[in-house]
C-alpha cells in the first residue's frame, strides 16, 4: 500500500519534482480543482494516471503548460484559439488544438487523436511545470465517476492508497473544472462548461 504524504505548497516543489522525474503521479492544486499530475511525455507516468483514476484509455487527458512557448511547441494555434489563449490564460480554460507531430507528448495523453487539449494553470502548478520543463497531464484528482476534489484531504480520502503525494494549497478558488473549447470551421464548440462562462467567451470573441 502506498503511503500518501500531504505537504503544504511552501515545502512541496522539490519532493514533487523528484517524484515527477521518476515517472510517479502526484496530486497538485490548481485554481479549478485538484489535478492528478504526471509527466505528459512519459508513458509510464501517463499510464499510472489512468490506473489511479480507473479511467478508460480512450478518454484523452488535458496537458498543462507553463507558458505560451511551451503550448506552441505542442499545439498548432489558429488565430481564434490564439485570441482565446491571450484573453484567458493563465486560467480555467482548456483549448483543443491540432497536435504538432513532433510535440513529444505520449500518445496515451491524446488517446491517439490528432488534437491535444491544453491549459495554462495559475499558481503552484505553473511553477512546477516551468521547473520540470515539460507539460503535465493532469485530469481531476478523483476516481472516475466521483466528484472532483477541491481539497487535499478529499484527494487523500479517495486516492491516498494509489499516489505518494498530495500538495496542499487549501480549498481551490474556482471549485469547478475548466471550460473546454474547440475552434471548428471558424466557429466555437463548447465541449464542457466550466470555470470560464460561455458569455465571457462570446464577449471576447464576438461569436456565439
């Protein structure tokens, strides 16, 4: 049985980096909900995410990036997707864009699709990704079918026997998963409502 440690943000970056570099999976706070994070370029780590959640492998994961240059090394941004990124990143918006062939993302992350879901988080996650130098695949830190965790204790209660570390930043500010959006044929397709309201997206883009 895994012994799951909870560490406050102030003490967590070095232990978190060591675990991620070793291909382990950890729970981290984001502004939306807690995420179950692993190196998105490491197939062993990504497989551990699916295993810990009990998530079917045909269901792709969101890759979290530190900045726009990392995002552009992974995905191809059309002008409207770029406008959305500039308006809402960092923040609770996930954009589905075309995957670069040389992105280095493990195919398990995308479930073999030619697109990639990208998000740029705020806070601890952003600093962790920048220090790692690689994107993190990070779905919500809960067993599939259970409610998304908004506290470190909720993560440990659910997944504590499956992961070695939960980074504790208290309750998540948004408390709702990210909005997922895809630009299709010049229009906007809402794949999941979430932390960025549809009205805000419509206001920024001028499109329904």
